[in-house]
C-alpha cells in the first residue's frame, strides 16, 4: 500500500511519549516515525490520521491546527481492556490544492477499508467528510453517512464546497453512492426551513438536539447503520470546549458527546470516524482525546452480529401481521439488538441488498404490534422503491 503522502508524527510528541507510563495509549500503539517509517499494518484494526486542512473552513481567519497538542492529549490516556491493535499513521499535509488533500484522504480511506482497518480522522474543516465519502467509490457499495452537527451543511446549489456546504456536493456529485444521510443534534434556528423540508423530501433522517439529550439511546440504531460518521465539534456547547471565539451556547455536553462516540465505535458497520472543526486549547484537546478514547472503547466492544449477508440461527424472528403484509423483525441472540426487514424483493440492485435490514429497537417492534411502523422503515422503503 503506497502511503508516501503521509508525514510522520512530530518529534516533540515522540519525545514526550517516552516519559509516559508503560500502560498509556501512546506506549502501546504503532507509530509512524521519521526513523522507522509507516508501521506495519498487519493485524492493525484501528488507525489514526491527522489532516490539517482548513482552506475551505467557513471561518477564514482560523489558524492551522497544532495537531501535536491533540496527539499528546490522546497518548497520555491509559488503555482500556482492549484487544484491537492501533496505529498512528501520522499526518496528511495540505496539498498544493484542496483537491489534492481530498485525493490523499480518499485514497487512504479506500486502502484501509479494503484491509478492514477502522480509520479515525482528526480534522481540519468538516468538508473533509466529502473526501472520506469518496473513498468508497471503488468499493461498489452504497454509503450511509451520519453527521453529528447543529447544521445540515447543505449550502446553496451554486456555492463552492466548504465546511458548511459539503453535503450538497455529496448529494449531487457522481458517482452517487449515498443511500442515507442522518443528522444527529441539529438546532432548528441554525437551519433554513427549506433545508429542513429538503431533508424530508430526500427521505433523510434528522434528530433535534433536544430529542437526543432527552434520550441518548436514540443514537444507537442510527450509528449501527452508519458507514461514515462525521463529528462537527461545534455541536458541543462552548462551555465544554474552553476558550473559543466561535460561541455556541447550546449543544451536547462532554459526557453526551463521548457517549455518542462510543455508540459509533460499537457499530459493526462504521469504517470512518472523523472529528472536525477542532481548535487548540487545553480543554478542547482533552475532550477530543476522550472522544477518541471512547470510540476505540466502543470498537473493542463490537458484537459482530450485524446481519450483513443472511439471517441465521443467531437471530430470533418475529412476524408482525399488518393490513397489507407481514413485517419481519429480527433479534440478535448474542446482543439483544433488533432489526426490521424493509423488503424481500429479490430483484433489488445489488448495492441495495445489505440495506433490506435496518436497525431498530424493541420499542419499534412493540409499536409495530400496534400497527405503527418505524419512520426509518418508511424512509428506507421509499428510497428503495423510487
């Protein structure tokens, strides 16, 4: 795998790392250094890369990230009860153009996905999500994208790509591999009514901040169906981020955002977890480090019970008779998690095959027994039948 575009971890981080306890995360991962090069990826399950690209950031006055400070905050945390091998691949430096940076990140995403290595991206601006999405182009699969964000980031149709308009480019550009987009934590006053209406017309999903704060478990089935997760740190309230000129008084608190990260890690499907719109201050860096820790913690708790191919004896089947047809629900014996079958159509395009079963909850099953199917079921059904 050609990774010439990666630069090594900063020497100041490596020097600091030598002073850490032997149980710390930094002393137990494979690190890309100038002396030894990119580490051997055989057996690696989780890889971290920093991408200091901010040229399409919505706030042009921002300075570049000092990623070494974030690394030191991550490295000093102690390991959990983990089995997964972790590697820090270093940095993708900004290319001559932003498109060059996109190309490098998309290539890395593709290569790691082929090796089934989970990628954690520490960003720069959130438009880097577009590059990670494009990394699935050659894998011949539809992609589910989840954004944890106070805004939908559609932008206007004629607007150049930026951290607040990247989603329009994902929806419009070919090849169009996007099956579903879900927003977690949007705040209504930051989004035009036309954008909110467009989410419904495209059968996308959106969960208001208040809904999630009231019941954080709503995030689990959404993350369980995601391939790419994009976390905009402006979805976290400023009080939990330390000094920052971009004030946003409402948002998730530190505990909630770490719980969301853990749900993303637990998902058997998530391949890319990106953390974007980061700024340098001690409190911010420590929270980001803990978000990464909780994601890796979740990864190590994966049950590997997502029914990617076919239902087998590891699932219990529940048939709910409705007026027009029977609907099949499945419960994993190993984890107790639920799925609902959207269609039994054998002639669906192969790209849609793995989307015929969508995650749900036990509550959704009980609602179906009362003749009320989950909204996620209806949206998935309509997307397949269009």
